[in-house]
């Protein structure tokens, strides 16, 4: 008989503690449960909690359980460092693997040989999961990914509808409703390119009821500087008036005599005008104006990236040549929307390709996010999801869930997916049933036992999901024996049912859960 896992009583205590904490965490698994009311090991009530709270409380109770909780804490940290989801699944897998590994090590199995078998099976499982993954295809699958992460199917459906309307590169904004307002959800859509920064003077407003300045078929002047002098705008105002079209000035700012020229043109009937500010530091503003130039077919004037002649005071042919165009411009106090820009489609497509390449090579999360925001403005439409709740706290929680759902969905669009509900792991278990025979020792060796520990644990998430939904154990066993590939257990019937498109998991989330569970099991076996 080999020594206990870890070589002493501490290893055995760790295994016992992992079992206790994993059992508590397991009860939070699945959209039917989510962060939920669980009891501690003494049966006392713990209010609605999630993985982090369960682990934190376990570390402060029974010292033996606390050792196991520290292992689970590290597991959750490693899972979240790799992917934004899957912590509960990783814990459930770890609990199943550790239980089997401890039983083998306390018998005749050599812990180091078990560890080698676990590593071999882990690698094979990860490869098989990758082989079975497919791209996200439908709106229903996008909704399923978000629902599994935020435990709010209605919200996930609205967010998926927003993605369906504006595309994966579109801008989707979450806005909390007023406290105590309508507790429902609302989706508002708009086409075109939206930039931060609205009109600089309320007198530009054309629709007082909506607080909007709306100009149809305008010419657009893009200036990467503060515009203050009247002579800087007079030639452009005259050019727009001669063309019989409104004029929109998008600049770092418009004030003083320059603003008076635009206001006079509007009030005198010489031509409708609008001035809107483009905020941000110089680099950010330059990139936004550069993108606007591509969309509208204009040129940026002034600034480090503008035309060689920083001003248009000279008039002549250069003034209209720098102007872009659009079907419509709508400005509020905070934002400006350009619809139907007159830019060259081929030039726009090239800009989009360049931004995507820059996103791939971005070195920092902040740089990547800024580039993604630019891509979204250029390539997609815009949607606003308004989230309401009965109380301000409820509204804030739901808005936070919406933001998390958007993050998960964008990740899903960049990586393959698998059938959810534990189906992918159960599929892999079936496919690799003969794998332990290929590791050293074949049918009876300790390394083969280590491989079987991993494979036999792969149905644990599906079992736990069904158990949390109230499916009887006998029905779970029957469903596991009769299920087909891609099927999970329907919580309403207790029978096998296809998971896609209603339930899907992200490939990297499932792979990370398996890898981290296997790593924890080896740590327990080897006393690390």
C-alpha cells in the first residue's frame, strides 16, 4: 500500500476538504440554479452565494476543510486567469477526479504513476475537444452562450438580438433605466457611425422634443483643431450654401467668431449648420477623425494627421475638396451619428481589414479595446439595450450582467464552441473509452488508472446539472447510457436531448476547466 496522497495526513485532509467545498460549489452549477442558496457542512443556511463566497467561507471554518478550500481557491483563480467563465465546472471536475485519485492512491497505485496517466489523458481530452469544436453560427447559439454565463435568458435573448441586428463588429451599449422604473428590457437600433461628443450649442437643435439636431444630405468638415476665427469657416459655409446643402463641422471644438458664423447662417436662412465636438486626447481624436474621413469621403484638416494646409481660409477649390458627405447626421448633447457616409466602400473595407490586423497584434488590453471600439464604429451599426428593474440595485445588477454577457459573446465570436450541458465532455469520454489501454501498463497499470480517473470524471458536470434540476439519479444513469453525441439531459423530462443551439459552451472554457481540474488533482497526489 502506498502512502496517502501528499505523503501525510495533510494530503488526506486536503482531499477531504476539496470534496466538501466541491460539493457546495456543485450546487451552484447551471442556469437553473446559478449563484444560489446553499448550506454549509453543518446544514446551516448560507444566503444566495456564488463560487467565490463559498470558497472564502470554507477557508475560515473547519481547518481540514480550509486546506481543501485553499486548493479550490487556487483552481478558481487559475480558471479565471485563463477564461472568464467555467469556474464551477472546473471545481466539479476536480472534485470527481480527486475522489477517484485518492481512492487509487490509498490502495496499491503509485501517486507519481497516477499523475503521469492523468497528464496523458488530459492532453488527449483537450485535443479531442478541439477536434469536435465548431464555429458559432446562429443567434440562438449566441443567446445560449450568454445565458449560461449570466443566468438570465430573457436578457441574453435581447443581447443576441442586438448582435443579430448590428453585427459582431457593431456598437452595443447598455443603459440602466431609472430606479423604480419599468423592470423590462428595451432594444433601440441605429445605423451608421456613432462618435462621442454632441452639438456645441443648443441652438442647433431641430427637434426640441427629442433634443436632437438633424441635418439631411449635409457636407461635413473634419478639423483636428479648435476652430475659433470666422475667416476659417466663411469659405466653407459659402461653398455649402452654393451647393444647396447643410454644413456639419466636426472638430476639437468650435467657439467664438467661428460659432457665430455658423449660428448666423442658420438663423438667417443662408443654410442649415451644425457644429459638434470630437473629444479625447490628440491621438484618440486624430484616429476618430481619420475614421470619419474614410466613412464620409472627406479629408481631415489641421492637426498632425491633417492636410498640409491646416486651414481652409483661402477658399477656392480646396474648400469643397476637403468636405465629406452623408445621408444624414443626428447630434444629441452627448453623441453624433453619421448615417450613409459618402466614402469609397473599397477604402472603408481596407480600413476595416487594417484595424482587424492591428487588433490581432495589439500588445495591451487597453490598446486592443480602443482598436475594437474603432472597428465597431466603422464596420457595424449601433444598438442600445436599456435595462430596467424594480429597484436601483436590481437595475444595476442586471446592467452588470448585461455587460458580462456582451463580453462573453464577443469572446465566443472569436473562438469555437461545443455542445453545452456537459455534453461535449460526455462525448469525449465515450470517444476515448479505449485510450487507457494505450498508456504504459495497458489495462491494469497505474498510469492507465490515472487516465481512467480523468475519463470517468468527465460526466460529472452533466450529472450535477441534472441533479441540480431535480432529475432523479436513476433517470440520470439511464439518460447517460442512452444519449447520443451532442445530447445532454433535459431537466424537464430527465431524458436525453440535443444541446445545440439552446445550450453551448466555449471551447477554451471547457478546455481550461479540464486542464485546471487535472492540475489540482496532481497537486494533491504529489503533495505540491
